[in-house]
């Protein structure tokens, strides 16, 4: 991901939200590909909450988690240590230039990574290179245009517009999910299996977590800074967006959902 700009950044409000993700939630579409002795590459492992789940699935194998930032790798190392899994290696590497020989892994997996890259096809091609013949490339990405909720909110509609503008400014694709099939094929993976899943937020706990997280991220994260710096929103508008998220989170009938697309392709 050398040269790419990560829209979210690694503010604690972002990392804490990402740390709620698990392999069971985020890699179920690839679970049947992972054997007890699988060698797995976890691209953009973040705080490693998914990584440790993959490691438990491949208890007699190994997981290599890669990231481009020292701070997030330190957080990942803490997660791995606390989970007490001994079959994980963490490394500071770019998905565009992986330092592994051809065929090093059984599965290369990326969750919510390709949407932040300026050249996702090159990344997929490199992931495929380091997977053995007969192994698999797996990716899951969301589609921000599908992020909709009830009751309707001008502030959250504005948030979606600003977020997508910031991503595009960063040469990234916020609606990556719908592009996975094309990207995989462009990377030379002709037989692509597609699925989709939905995240929903409507219980008091999930609604408050999602809403208050985005309220804080709209004020404190790299996204918030970029939105203002790039000229897509004023600081006052970001305050209004944060207030809209909090109001939605406190609405007893509040509901929100969005789609993830999931792509699997076997390496020839």
C-alpha cells in the first residue's frame, strides 16, 4: 500500500471499532478453504482481531499478518499476545511488493483493504502470486452506497457524500464491493465465486456502538481531517454530521445496514 492514503487512519476510535471484527464475522465465506495446517496471508491485518481467529482455524498451520504502519502493528502484536496464539507472524510489508516466494501460502485473505488502494488489481495479482497452485485468494469489501438507515437523516446522507468524496480524492473506491468481480478478473483470476452478506445495526448496543463510533470518527479521525483539508466539508458541517450520528444512535427505532461483497478465486 506504498503511497496510498488510508482514509480512516488509525485513531483510537477507528482501531477500537475494527478490533470488534472477528474471523467468524468477516471470513465465514472462506472458512471452508482453511484447513488445520493452512498457511494464510492476512493482508491489512489491522489490530489482528481477525488474524487470531484465522490462526485458531489453522491451529497446525501459520498466519502471516501484514500492515504498513508501525503503530497498528504494535496494536496487532498486543492482540496476538493476549490471544495466546503461537502461530502468527506480523510483518511490515506492502501488498504491492510482497517479499515471499511464489506459492508461499494456501490462502491470501483481505478484509476491507482493497477499497483503500489506488491499484487494487495490482494488489490482487500480487496476492495470487504468493498463493500456491490450487490455493485461494479471498477478499471482502463493503459498498458505501448501500449504507442506509431509518429514520432518514440529512446529516448521515451528508456523511456518506463526504466520505465517498474523500475516498475518491485518495484514489480509492468506497463502493469496492461491487467492483471485486471485475478486479479479480482483471488480475488474471478468471473463475471468481461471489457471495454477499449484510451487517445490520438495530439493537441498542449495536446501534450505539456504530453511531457513536462514527460520530467520533467524524470529528477526530484522519477522515475528519481530510474532509476539511480537502475542502469537502467545513468543521461545522462535521460537527453536524457527528450530531446526526448520535441522534440516530439514540433513536429506539433506529436501523442501519450495508452490503459486503465477497470474492473467492482459485489460483491455477
